[in-house]
C-alpha cells in the first residue's frame, strides 16, 4: 500500500509535474494571498502563481510546526484553524 502523503510527481487534479504552476481551475492550487484554495477565492486580488511541490498544500507546514496526528499524517484541520497564513513567505505560522 502506498503512502497517500508521499511526494507525488504529478498534481492529482491538474496533472502538472513538480515545479510547474497549477493550471486554472485546479482544486489543489492555493491563493498565495490567503493560503486557501484558489478555486474558491472570491477576493478581488491576484492570487499569484502556485506551483506543485509534490506534496499536498499544508503538509510541510504541519511537519515544520510539529502538528502531526501520527507518523506521516499532518493535522491540516489544526493548521487551518490555529495558524495564520503569511503572504510574504507563503507559509502558515503558529499564532503568537
């Protein structure tokens, strides 16, 4: 059985390879101003160009913050409720 959180060579929605920008209307792409799903972003701003890293959005931030439910299982719910998106660094930061 493969690890669902392991690095993927291709985006599971828009199929771009690692290092390439997601295509328009990709479910995985994030708004770089808000950190949330670009597809649902209704704000009147430029969302920027999100690039596929091979990992689900937020996984690396959960690891960095130590917010893991178990081995290789990031607590994305905690991330989205207890962290703040930094539009400059494009990372989630723990509340001070």
